C-alpha cells in the first residue's frame, strides 16, 4: 500500500482506524460498553492481525447514539435495538428518495 492509498482512507467512514481504547476515549465511555454493544450485535468491529478490535467512524457514530440513549436511562438491549431500527429507517428513506428521483427523471412514453 502506498502513502497515497493510506491518505485516501482518511475520508473512508468504514475504514477501521480506531483501537478499542481510542474509541472508548473518543466516546467518553468504557471499553466494556463497546464490548456490550458488540455482544448485542449493534456493531461488529474488524479485528487486526493480532486480534484487536478496530472501529470505523461510522461505528463510532452508531456507538455514540447508543450511549446517548443509555445515558438517558434506556437499557442497553433496548438502546441497541432502537439504534438498529433508526439506521434501517434512515437507509429505507435514502433508498426511497433515490427511487423517486430515478422515477421523476425518466420521461414518459410518447403518445401514439
């Protein structure tokens, strides 16, 4: 991998750039919280060659939302489920908008 390839990944939301310790520090939480949301299948961190968990910026945003809900008193299991549903809804809305744009840009068949 060249230096140019590495710099290109800095903008990649899915690149697993953060260690568990750094991720926990950035979120202001504990490593056990990150393990717990992993156990509830909210996020699945990539593993380094040495087996260490690595998190992407996208995963950190998801984890931050779960932490928000837990801090408000929501049980962790419910917080994980809520975040999963919010993420699915956002994706469905994005696809719906994409389909509408595609349908609006197509021209109707010419009248005979």
